[in-house]
C-alpha cells in the first residue's frame, strides 16, 4: 500500500485530524492484511482494486456488517476487540472506497461530499449512542 501517498491524498481532501487520518490508514492496512480471510485471492489492495474495483471486498464487509447486526462475530477478523462494530464497519467500507478512488486517480467532488456526509453522520450517531449510555 502506498501509505504516505494515500495519507497525503486524504489530507488534500479534508481529512485534517491526525486521529481521522490514522483511523483510515489503519482500517485500509488491516483490510489489506486480511485479504485472504476476507475471501480475496489477491496479494495486495492494488491487485484487488485492479481486478474488480474492490467490489468483492466491499460486498464482504457488508456481509460482515449484516452478520454483526444479527449478533454474529465475523467482524472479529477485522476488529477483534470491538464491542460496537456496526458504525466502524460502515466507515471501513467507506474508507476502502476512498482508497479505491485514490488508486483509480478519481478526484470526484461528489464522492468527497458523500464521504464527508457519511463520516459526520456516523460520528454523530456514535456520539448520540455514547451519551445514552
């Protein structure tokens, strides 16, 4: 993975906090380390992206999220210590999409706006959930 370049690409597109950048990088690197466990035949994210634009990986993460909603524990392959994986899985899928746009050289502003809205919405839901506890 082109970590330095991806980090710079994210910074240019609005990921300003160190925690936000680190979360995205960690998620994408974890997905890359777990490609085989996620059912991908590819050696790295670049090969997976070239093969199908991450369609298989994004679908698998959606399946893992559905499993987690049904109290399954497939998510532990990516997040072994997580107790509330649903929003994180949603974010990870979004961040994998960002990585795909980075690898594909896509600079669509519509994609940036969508990612921003999804990220803020997810953070707001997480904050609301934490205040209820």
